[in-house]
């Protein structure tokens, strides 16, 4: 949820969360997990 929210606040693109870069593939995986 934090990954999706950080991306939403950044209006897309890569973001940094807890010192790690979060890009499109990571965001997609997070969205798939939350959709379960």
C-alpha cells in the first residue's frame, strides 16, 4: 500500500521509498498483490 501511495503522490515515474528506488515493474507487482 505504501508503494502505491508513494507513486500516486509522485504522479507516476520512479520514486524513492525507505531508501529503495521504486519503478514501474515494482509498482505493477504491488498493485497486483493488492488486487488479490
